[in-house]
């Protein structure tokens, strides 16, 4: 066995997935298997899966079944998302290899070309108003390309899948019940391909200014608000310049409604609301949430 650590739940996975030492023999084996050069291995920013850099390559090893994470769906979803975005002319990492290793556990992996650049936060930290608007317009051009209809490639139902409700468990009971009823009784529009996690880590701007999109493991078919509400809150942090660049001369009521609906149905919506909009224990109704979004956008 090349990988000797024990994985038996999410907690045990969290203890090893961001450490080079337990993975080094397995990574060397994968690179040799694929006929790729071996260089020193270093960690990259942590996520759900194990991600490392070796030379000009990124090695992404997906959590095995024993971790309690839906490992198979992440792998197949990311492959589909990368291919779909690439076919539409979106700059994404080149897939150098993809496969499986049957070791102590069944590991699926991707090897991607490393993209040199700054993440969205690092790049945008010192931009002026005009530059922020221009950057957001470029991001809108990218998302418009893939926010189109396509097959339901992973079978996920973002509105009614009970496994996607756990991030709302910490909210008051009345709020949770009202949220479920609202989702059942409202039309969120047609479903399109969405990246699902356009956060600052997943947009890399190269030295030439090209925006590269990475990490498609959370891609789904969903209403457009799922993508745009998340993006307004998480990526743009409700920044007026970015919002103006992405949405144009928007109507505040329209944007409040978009963010409200998008956060309510997003897999990460419960966490984003807590992080961006204040204490959750005083959110007793959906109207309380809408008022908070309005307050931050005014």
C-alpha cells in the first residue's frame, strides 16, 4: 500500500487531506503511471479534496467513499464541467490526466496544468472603480457563456434534495419552515448550467489579465439566481462597483430579490448568509433576511 493513513469519516479525512507526507508515495506512483515528471510536492489552498502542486501540474485526489463525501459525483462533475466550459471558449485548466488508483482506498484523481496568477481577491485589492467594473463585466461574459441549458449531468436537484439542507440547520425553526414552504411554492425559472462556487479562490487572473476558472466540482443544473445570488454575495461581497460591472445599472429591488432567492436555494446559502449578513439566531422569518439584504445594498 502506498497510502497508509486511515480514513473512516469526514473528520479523519480532514486530518490528512492537506498534508503532503501521507500522499507523497501515492502521488509519485500516479505521476509515474501517467508518464509525467516528478517534482517536489507542495500543498495548495485547502478545499474538500486533496490538492497539491508538483512542478507545472496540479494533482487533485478526490475523497474516497470512506470519508462520507460523495466522492464519485465530485470527480465526474468536475470532468464534465471542465469539458463543458472549455467547449464554450472559457479559459480553464488543461486536463493532463484522469484516472483511478486502487490502493488502500479507491482514489480518483485529476492532473491539471497549473495556472500561474493571482486569485480574485489578490488581483482586485488595489483596483479603482473603473477597473473593478471592467473586471466584473469580463466575469459576466464568462458566466453568460455557460449559463445555458444542458443535460442534468449529475442528477442533483438543487431545490428539493434533502442532503443540501444541512447548512440551514442552525437557523430558527420558523425561518427553516418558511424557507422550505417558499421554495415549494415559487417558480425560480428555467435551469441552466452553473459553476456553483464562483468564490475568489476559483478565479485566477494570469499576468496577461486572462481570467481562468477552476474547480468545477460544485457545478449543477440550477436556476440562474443560484449562480448570480451567490456571486453577488460571496465573490463581490455586495461591492457596488463589481455589482454595477456585472449587472449593469441594476434596480435595487431586482437585485435584492435575486440575492434573496439565490441564497435560499444555494447549497452554501446558509453559510454565506451567516458570514455576510449577520447573526442567524435573530433571523425569524424570510422577511428578516430580505431586510438585511436590502440594508446592505442600499
